[in-house]
């Protein structure tokens, strides 16, 4: 009974990776409240190479709807402001020569619905990733049976165990999705 369980548990990191990727993508969706993850990964042209903001500046939240970005190298201030302007966030950075301030406007009801739709699309992408991992593991279990390393009973009990694992990860994904949806819809 151990071979299929070993394969399933050995792929736990892949399931965790699919969920983790979804969490990162969900964090990028604006909820009306300021959060550093909103801008941390925006790529800035910094001395000829693309660098995320979090590597060249500190991002703080002094007020619930304000972000302050303080570049460690003042010469990069304009490049950071330009990267934010050209991002798909629709924010207009205000810089005072030392820091960049971003004020997040209240979200309209239509914009909230669009964000929930984008969230659901990202959640479906994560579900597809989990399904793909399941299919690869199932093929691995089937090949063990063909090679005579496990019996048919163990193959099918392995399939049941695999489905339980997939259901567990999908439930965790749904919990994260619901929490983020509530966050987006809260005025």
C-alpha cells in the first residue's frame, strides 16, 4: 500500500505550489485597501535591467488607502513612478522628490464585479493546474501497475487516495478564493 501513497505525498509540493501561485495572483487584485503586494512585483527599468519594486524600494502603508514607496536609490524615483503609471493598476503616482505616494480611490460596484471575475479566472487556472498534477500522478500509478510493482487493488485505492488529496487542495483553494472575494466586495 505504500508505493501509491509515496507518489501522492511526494507531489505535495506541486499541489502547494499551485495554491501558492494562486495566492500570489489573488494578492495582486486591488481591494480598495492598500497592501504592499499590490505594487511589489511591478518591474522597473533599473540600470538597464527589469527589477521588481520590492528589490529597490521599501513599500509601506501609512493609511488604509495609501501606499508610500521609498526607493533606496533616489535616482530611481522617476523610473519607479513611470513603471507604476504604465502598469495595469490605473494609479497615478505622486512623487515629492523623496518618496512616491499612491492614493487608492474607492472601488465602484462595476470594478468590484470585474475584480471578482478576474479572481475566479485565476482560481480556475489553479484548479486546472491541480487537475494536471492529478493526471500526471495517476499516469505514474498506472505505470506502476503495468510494470507489476503494484496490484490492481492498490492502483484503485491509490486513485481514491489521490482524489481525496485533490479534493483537499481544491477545498483550500476555495477557502482562499472566498476570503479574497469577501475582501473585494467589502465596501
